[in-house]
């Protein structure tokens, strides 16, 4: 149940939310109320807990990391510092509108020497500055605002109590943001670690399946990118499962088994462990993998790889196997997607191998957009589109025609993981901005930083 809130746009009124927690819990369900930051720091968690307590519903509260110190941290501003201040005050810029008068003691606040941190105060920033100056605070006191803190969308602006309202208006700076007032703001020039990361401020679209996106997304996030996950494909069972079942029943007749993707490993062993209780059901099969990611997936099953090409492309698997074994009459089980490039089995057969090319999965278009990331791409664009397979290019193009998207957003760049993926661009009359030199996820990430 979505219960998110933005300024003047609450998905569910707070009173209804309080009651919803009680209703669902009393229906015998375990309820998790997810909040940003800490539920007890301007998160109205106390009100919700009171409602539960009154209804005699047992609950627990898990502390979170509050934006009042996480946001400044990511902007290079320590809330306290021995040389600047040893205290801080946190206040809300959005008090209960039903209150007759503000409970903020502006005179006392202006006199206090510590850092002042205001949450939800963007719309009232001019009044905040005026009140503090009117009550004796220096007009040239440094002020910073940080919006979307800790994410690749983070933006920071600086000014003084006298100028910050104009800076906010000129920058068209909007909520959600944290306001920091005090001498510690000066440290930002030295301590601004996050905004100096290689991909900071760049929006990167990840088009891998939901299951595979996390590794690439994590590496991009660590480099400061604003990541949009827009899966273009999802994995489904192959249409001819009986062919796979037949191959599974005759594993002992093969000398080599070949995997061309992590998906192939995952899907094959899902079927394998339904037929065999023990990994030793593989017998004496030797194993070839297209690259490190596929090998890593096999390693999770405590299986070592006997052959892997120097360049992580499917066609070079034939060379890697030939370096280990005589291909003449060698029986090879090739496990991959239902629709795949015929080059590898052809190369193996040309050198005398007997190949069974068996589909262990198929890719189908992914059209769901539960997080609204596809809508954000259409409306706002991005800096990079990343593609880790030819099917990702094809299905992305079917959903977002690439020539039109590139025309709408001239600064949009594209990245291909390797030659096979680049061929999919060529089929559309396009060329990716960059192709990874090393044809794996690490290489794709490196290509964005050149």
C-alpha cells in the first residue's frame, strides 16, 4: 500500500494511515510501516505508535538514519565540529497548521551558538532567514540547502541568511531538502566527498532483468550515479521444455557443457535439481563459461570452469574448448537462450563437434513500471543508457524507439557491453557511444568513466 508523502500531496491522510495500521494488524496480519529517515524524527511515527498503543496492538520501532545529518554529510557538512560548534538544533519548517502560533522561539534560536538544521523548510526559507536576522543573528551567517541527499540526484546550494532565499528562487530549488545554518557550512569546500565521485549527477539507465540489475546498479551507485532501473526483458521458461528434459536425461553422453550467461546457469540448475538430488549428477562433464559473471554463478554451486575465452564473447568459446580438447566427435551440450546467435554452434560443428543447442530459458519483454522509472525517462531523459545484451537493446527499442529518444534528448549516450550487443545497435542503424573493452559488468561501468 503506497503511503508516500510530498508537499501538499499525501497519498493517504495521516489519520487514515494511523487507522489503517490498526485495521491491518487486527486482521491478523504482520504490518511493516516503511518510512524515510527515522520514524521518530519529524516522521509522525510517534502519532502512529500512539494509535497502535491505544488499540492495544503490539509494535516495535526500528530507528533509522535521519536526513538531518545524512543529507549534510553527503554534501560535505559535518553537523558538529570541534573548531566550529559543539551543539546543534533541529527544527521543522512545517509545523502543524492547526496551531494558533509557532512554537519556535526565534530569539532563543538566534542566540544559540550551534548549527541550526531545518527540515521541510524550503518554502519558508525567506521567513526563516528574516526571523533569525531580526532576532540578532548575523546576516552573513553561511547557509546551505541539500535536496535529494545521499542519492545521485543530490543538489546543493549555498548562500547566507541574507541571500539564501534569492539563491533558492534563482536556482528554482524545490523540496525535499535539508537546510543547514552555521559556520560548519564553510567546511563543504574541503569535505564535499560525495559530489566529487566520477559519475555524480549523471543519470544512468540500467536495462538488465530485475534479478540481474542489482550488481550493475550497486557499482553505479557507489560511483555517485543516479540510477534508473528499467528492465526491458524478463526470463521465462523455454517453449520446448521436452528438449531440455531429454538432454537432462542423457547428461552422461556429453563431454562438455557450455554456458553463455548467468541466466543460463540459474535456469539450467533449477531444472537440474528437480531431476537430481546431488550435483554429482553432472558426472564427468567439463564446463565452459563465456566470462567471469557466468563463472561466478557456477562457483556459487562449487563448480569450477574448465574453459573460458580471453575475450568474453560467445564465439570465442570454441577456441577455448579447442585449446583443452580435440573437437572431433566431441559431444557438446550448449545451454542458452531460445533465440541466440547461431555462430557458436556453427564454429563448433565446423571443427567436428557434435552439438546439441538447447534452450534453458527465453527472454520476453518487460513492460511493468511499478517505480515509475520509465515515465521519468520519457519526461526527463538521462545521461546514459546501458545495455548488457542484444535482447535488451531490441526490447528497449520496442518500448522506447531509440532514434526518437536520442533525438528528444541530444545529450543522451549509449553504452554496449560488447560486440554482440553492438550488433543489435547496428541492426537499428545506430552505433553505441561506447563499447566496453572488457566485456563484462566491470568493463561496462569502466566505459562510462572514459
